């Protein structure tokens, strides 16, 4: 199977420094900011499309622009790129969500992928009028996906669940193709939901040994339901022509972290209910500069100022390609990547790493065009 790569649309703004936000932390940025206009996000999307990324993830939450509306607009400025739209079940009815997805497929030419985010922070959920606790939110997600899957299959759905109830629900027009469902979560109940309903299970960028354990866990749960899932990983990336250049860029980002901001963000994330977020925090152990490379070329520095995915692949193009191969050997087939700034870093990866993987037969451009290595990326770091 050819590896699949997705990029990221920074709907919370972009910068040459790390833009924070997520899991209840405020969006913070140091240095010159790039607002998440449709024009700028479309520029990133077109670059990702040309370089060979299959899709682009958009985040969800009060700290960023709405994913549905933004991607619907950006889709009109691209041709092939798919949109991995982060979506929280429970904010709208499952029937309406299934209809929205069906409409998106028709209007975009079948370019929707759905990233279901249950929501790990009760205080943020309450701001949207959702007062369920974490486990009940996952139970609602289970019911939500049962309804949505049934509707997409063309069935008339009746459900009287613990949290959701629909009667005689049916779609007038089915999505074509049916959107693939992506999902992540590290708690036991999250694993059960993934095993029953999703197509791709996503993990944040933990060291390979921990990722292997998580894959084995979810794969075993899915087998109990007679299902087989694909697996993906969410990482940032800093790749350059040499290892020294890449680590110099990582250190430049680190130098830009205000100590008070790090302290504030870490205090907020320490209160997170997300098991995945707690696993991210444990990787950098509070912020010591010396202990941030937690596996060869795997750097936990991003997590000092950002909630959610907090690790980056850092190294030369050859080194980053080797780490990707290491994760692939564990069972990871899809990589959801990002970098600061997102436009320039897409070129560093797309022209530096992807040709190396193509030369080894591990990746091919979705359009079928021949990929050759570029000696220099046309942007300064």
C-alpha cells in the first residue's frame, strides 16, 4: 500500500513561530501573524495539492475558524485535495450532520473526509451548551455514528438511545462516495467507539513503542467486531537539507517561546480530561530544553505551547524519511503533518522527503505525475 500524506490548514492563523491553541488553551502567537483568510488558506491548499498531499486536516474548537464553512470555501479554489474536517458530534443532530456531509460530497466532487472529535474538555463543551461528562460524550458519539452510518447506507433509521433519539430518519440523496471517518482517542471507551465505527484510527506522535502498543490495542478491539481499520499518525515536521539546519530551526522556534506563556499553557493542559493530552504532556516532562528529543528525530518541543499534537519529526530529509518508514513498519499508513509556517514547510517536506519515499516505491503522487527531488526549496527558513 502506498503511504498517504495529509497536510494541515491553520484556521487559527499561521506564523514563522508556533501558533498555540487547542484543548482549552487560548490561541497564542509570537512574531508576525498570518490571518486565516480564505485566500491564504487556499494558497496552502493549492501547494499541498500540487506537492502530492491527499487531504488537509482542519481543527475544531472556539480557538479557530469553523471547519465546515472554511473548507467549503477553500474547496472551490482547489481541484483534487480532500478536506479532513474536524467535527464534534452532539452540537448538531446526526441526521443534519449526515445531510451536511452528503451535500459537501456533491458540491466538492467527493472530497470530504470526516474527523470525529468527541471533545476532551468539559469546560469548552459547556460553552457550546453541552453538559455531558467525558464518558457520556463518547457514548453519544457511539449513537451518533450509528445513526450517520445507517443513513449513509440508505437505511431508514430509528434510534431511541441514551443520549440521541431519531424517528423515521432518511436521506433524500446519499453521499457519493461515503466519507471515510477518522477518529482518535486513548481512553478505553474511545477504543470501543473506534473499533465499531471508524475507518482510520489516528494517534498523536508518540514514540514508536507506544504507537505499536496503541495499534495492537485498537486492532484487537476491531477484530472482536469483525472489522479491520487503517491507522494514521498526527505529527508536525521540520525537515531540511541537513540535520544541522533542521535542528537549528527547531531551536529557533524554541527560543521564541515566552517562559510565562509556556507556564500558563502547561498549567492549563495539566487540567485536561483528555488521556491523549496527558500522554503528550508526559513526553516532555514539563519543559526541560535538554530532554525534548524523546526518540531519534522525534521532538516534543511543540507541546510546550500547543495543545493536542505536540511532537515533530526533526532532521534531514533522509532522516525524516527513515522515521516515517519506522512508523509505517508498525502499521501506520497515513500521516497527517503540519509545520510553521504551513506554506513554506509544505514545500520543504514535499520537495525534500516525498521524492525519497517515491524513489523507494513507498509513495506515489496522487495525480500520477513523476516526482523528482529538488535541490533547494524556494523559500528561506
